[in-house]
């Protein structure tokens, strides 16, 4: 009976020693952790800076002559443009310009044939700090050629018949969107007018 009591006492002593050792190690660690100052929510060195995001959409009516693949074409139609800019802390960033054609057709100046223009285009442009404005892109679409017997069917021609102009503010926000046709001589080929769809996006943190 006495042997059992001695073994129990020794076991209790060992457990108590281990418990005190654990507490002796844990308490200083907890104190050390509590003594560390709180870190501010800044990005780690080398991490990308926080981005500001702005976006805007517009539908623009187009009318005027362009240089088609085989003849001058008098084009009428619309283009829908959505622009998204992402700006870093230094003012530089990127702009994504998404352009798509609505019901857009043209009549050949020589043949009188009807052409159709279809497609969508995405341009991604690097924008430096204090950007040069307007930002200009030349979206590429497809010219669907008419079937004129006895001539063979001609595949669609890639064509860039217009300029899309994005007016940027110094902080990278979007001030406006416009577009114009490229005429046969490379100049402004027709009238244009941006119609704001009321889908502007405020500048916000990404």
C-alpha cells in the first residue's frame, strides 16, 4: 500500500514539474508576442501598389466614307466602347478598351454593293504617369463582302476603319470616349457623336 502511495506521489511530482516547465516557457512567449507593436496595413516591400479602377461605356454613331478593302465605302452604323482603367499609386497603369460594332453597313462608291461590318476587339494599353491624352486605339473588325456574280465568294477582310479616342484625367480616370472614321486619305472620314449610356463607374479602390 505504501509502495502505491510513493509511486503516486512521484507521478504527481513529475506531472507538476512538467506543467511548471510548460508554463515557464509559455508565459514569456506570450508576453513577448504581446509586446510586439501592431503592424500597419501597408503592402510588403516589392508588392504591387493598390489600384484605382475607373470604367465607362458609350455608344457612338458613325457616318462617312472609309477606304474599304477594294473600294471606297460610305459607312453608317454604331460602335459600342467600354473602357476600364487601372491606376497605381505612381499614376501609371493600364487601360482596356473593348469595342464592338452594332448594325453597321456600307455602300460601295463604285459598285453600289452593300457591305457589312461585324466583330469585336479588345486593346490593352500601358498608360504612363501623367498620361498623354487622348489615348488612341485602332480596333480591327471584319468587312463582309457582297456576293457579286459571276465573281467568287470573297472571305471577310480584317479592317480598321475607325479611331477610338479615350480622354484620360491626370489621375488615370476616364473623362470621355469618342470615335471617328478614318477617311480614304487617312484623315477624319466622317461625323461622330458619343452618346453616354449612363454607365460610368466611379473611381474606387480595387
